[in-house]
C-alpha cells in the first residue's frame, strides 16, 4: 500500500501540473483560441489509444514475477517486447500523421488543428519509447519513489516548456512544440540515466540488450497477458477525450473552451478518487485469495462510500466554481460556471466506478467491461452528435452524464447479479 501511495504522489503532482499550466494557458489564449488548443490536444490524446498505452501495466506483473525469481532472460524479453511494440506502433502512427491535417479539416474545417495534434503525437511517440520501459523496470524493482520522481519530472518538463512557449507568444504552436522539446529532453535523461540506474541492480538489462531482444522476442509470448488490460484502459481514454473531440464538430471554438474548462474543473475535483482506485487493484487481488465473500462485501461498501464522496466533491466544486473561475480563469470564462452545475449528476455516478476496474481485473472478467463500454459508445457517439447539434454545450453535458452513468450502473448491476455470485 505504501508503494502504491508513493507512486500516486507522482501521478497527483503530474495532474496538478497539467491543471495549473492549463489554467495559465487558458488565460493567455482566451476562449476562442483555447478552444482550438483543446481540440488539438484532445485529438492527440485519442491517438494514444493506438500507441499501446496500457500494455506496460500487463507487462509490469510479468517483469515483477521474473524479478522475484531473478530470471534475467524473462526480464530482458519482456522489456524488449515493450520496446518492440512501441517502435512498430510509433512507425505506423508517424506515417498516419501525414493525413491528420486532412482529418481535422474534415471534422473541424481547419488544417492547423491536425498539425498541432501531430506535433503532440510525435512527442508522445518519443516519450513512449523508453519512459514506459523505465517505469516498468523501476516498479518491478520496487523503487517506487524513483518511479514517482520520473513521472513528476516528465510532466514538469513537457508542460513547463509548453507554458513558457505559449507565454513567449508562440500560442498553440508553442504549446505543441513545448511538448516535443520536452519529450526529447526526457528521452535523453532516461537514456543517459539508464546505466546509472542499472548499476544499482544488475538484473535489469542494458539498453543494447533490450534492443537485441526487441528484434528477436516472440510477441505472442506476452501479448495475451497485456492486450485486454491495455484495451480496457484505452476504453477509458476514449470516454475521457472523445467528448471534446466531438464537441468541435458542431460547437464554436469558444464554446468548446467553455465545455472543456467546466468538464476539466469537475474532473479535477474527482481526481482525488484516483489513488483509491489504484490501491484497490492490489487490495481486491489480495482479498480474492483470502476470502471471496470478503472481497465482494468490501467492493459494495467501497462503491457506496465512493458514491457519497464523489457527491461531496462535485457539490463543493459547483459551490466554489463562481469564485474559482473568476480568480483562476478570469471574467471571459465565467459562462462556463453554469455547466459545472450541470456536471453534478455525472460526478455522482463517476464515484460508482471507482472500484469497477480493479474488480474486473480481480475476477478476470475485463472482457465483460470492454463489451459493456463498447455498446455504450456504439450507441452514445451518434446520440452525442445529435445532442451537440441540437442542444449545444448542454447536449455535451447530457452526453457525458449518460455515458458514464449507464456504463457504471450496467457494470455494477452485472457484478451484483452475476459476476460476484
């Protein structure tokens, strides 16, 4: 638990950095241009779905087990597999980036959004090459404080440079290039630090050895352990970033900005629930071995308290939003405040989902979660487009509320009626 809590400190600090930088960028760009910024970064985030983000979570358990057995071969093969996946997908996506300006013009009638998004995606490709490998290695070695430090450093450098370039007058292009320069810097730090980190534990292979294994490793050996976990996580990415991308199809850029900051402010309050969900990944797995009935009872109790806590968080966020928005974002973003109140129902049901992901993994039924969320999106995306077209920003509020509420209620009922019997 202590290790998980330490790792979450890095994640929380990273989230705070993003939030603070986002506030300053919003104030500098103002609503119309910030809406374009939001669309570009949302489009870039959606592409992370195709970059095997989440595969590392499945590989971490393999490397941790091999580390406990002092199995150098499996450690090298698993890290080589991770690099192989990152390289292959990175090359494919780099080719696809050529067509991204055309895609953004088709969706938003602007080529530049695709250019900005392409720069951010390129930064993610560079960042994903060795940073994910480093995180897996450090977590397997239980050097959690160092893993948390690198998470914080990555966010600080990339978002910090992004803010500096926006402040210097380079606007959205500066924000994107800041991420690219920051990704290159973090990449170099990881490469230059690897031998020093490895000197502390010789079970971790050299980068040269990892490259060699990347060429020769059989991907079938590891893909079945990581594919479903990665797919489930990337479904979460879709739920998080798709609303902003859809909003740009029908809304003015200033309305996209109002929608973005109101949803972001609500999610910032709800982010306090994130460490609880992460710790439950370990707790439910432990209880499954100890007592199935105890795991089941704890899941229902935690879901109830999470529901109460999320209700409290979104209520407080709504109450303070008029003052907070005026101080943080400025008078030009005050039209966003009313939508924070609209997101209260969304926030309440968000709390119901805190224990769902860990429970699906604990009982090995991640596929059911994927099916439920796929159905929700298959129906929810066309419904969302209809709502945006006919009801504007309020349509987007309704869409997000329906997506999360139906997904979480359906998942909870399945577990209650079938999964935990």
